[in-house]
C-alpha cells in the first residue's frame, strides 16, 4: 500500500481548509469503499482527513416537516430511524437492500453517495479505464457488459453507479448540502451525480475541497406511499442488476404525485422524468403504469450483453407502481 498521512479533523472548517490546500487529500468516514480502492491501487491519496468524529451524525426534523440527515449517519442507523421507516420507507428499504449488516453498521450517508462504480475494469489497474485515467479507453464496451449501463452512457464510459440509497434520495427530491472553501451550497440529489459524457472521471458535481455535511428530505407529499424494489443475482450482499424507487399519491383513482428513479441502469441514479410526465393526472391503472415506464425506457441503448436489463427494469417499475396504487 502506498504510504499516506493522516489527520483527524476537529471541525468541518478544518477538514475543508486542509482538503482545499491538498488536492491529493480525501475525506475518510466509514471507509468501506475508499479503503478497498486503496488496497486495489485504484485510489492513492497522500492525506486522509478523518471526519468520522465530527458531529455530523444526527437525524432531525426540519421546521416544515422534512428530515435533516447528517453526513456521517451510519446506514444501519438511518434505515432503522422511526421517522425514515414511517415517512420515507423507500429510503429504509433501499438501505437495507445494500451491502451486508456489518458494512451498513460502518458505511455513512455521505460515503454512500460518493462510492465509486464496481465496473471490473475500473477496479483492475492492469486494465485501461477512462474513469481512472482519462483517454486510456473503455474496454468494457467490447467485453464483459452484463452489469453495465443501458441509459445515458457514452463512448468513454458504460459504468453504472452502485448505490441503492442514492436512487431513493433521487425519487424523494432530496437535497445535498456541501460545505467548501467558498461557503455552503446545495445540490439536488437528482443532479448530484453526473453522466459520463466526455469526462467519465468526474462522478459528481462536488468541487475541490467540498465536504458533504447533510442530506435534507422535503416533507412527504400528502397521501404519498413509497417503496424500493431491487433485482440481483442473490438475496444478500449483491449489487443491483436493476432497481427502482417509487413514490406515488393517488386520489379518487387519479395520480396526484409521482416520482420514479431507476438504479443500476446508468452512470447515476436515473430520475424517470418522462415516465412522471405520463403518470401525473392520469388514472392509476396498469395500462397507465406500463405506458409511463415504456415512455422512459424508450431512451435505453443496451449493449451487446445487457438488453435484458430494460425488460427487468420495466417489470420492477410497473409492479412497484401497481402495488403502491393498490395500497392507496
């Protein structure tokens, strides 16, 4: 392992100042992804700034009925929080479907958002990868493609984002609070992650030196129910082949509010805006749900070996919406 320096930050300001002064520095909280990548040689920071002891692990109500989640809140604690389980079950379900119990006890909210792709070419330093080294090439396009993207990919990268939690946050219209050298700013969870385009090495909209301090959930829409569904190769400790987070509110047989996001289909959680446009105001029927999901997935561009993902995602989404409508 490459030698590195270590600093235990005493405040968020200190962490940000040290990071801004050292472009080779990274923040360390749970380390469940970062440490693995350091062992593989994918990441080689010269300074680790430990933020795990900062007071950023609280979950509190907002004045308008939403929820404020500290960046170092552990995934297991967040999934079990009464307010999350009762008001935002899609988030609790997404968290519990990810990783193992031991990892959820360590992994943090901010770290979950920042985890890197599990594309085998990205994780293998003996192979070229545009995400690790821009301009090196993307061998995944012509090789093992089963787990890779069907939406929003480019000639430079076909990797998918692995987070379950981030998919739920996108459907919930969450906001990510960032603290940086120039002060605080917010980014919507839907816009926080990037599509690869010509710069696949940039996963998120975070600027140099910025630290995630909180994630804020807005109040739950009146009458809305939510759920998360995930298809994977085995029942535990497996990344999604396709997943969906759905939030739905139905009144008098018609859809008042609809939010839908897909996971494991793109370089970021994929907010299904085209599907939502079809759903709003329409009758809450199986025909409406199928038509809406088809309107979204018509943009899919599957690779040689992963066209099955499109049908899999379609079935997950239609079933999820039908289940929520039946419970309304």
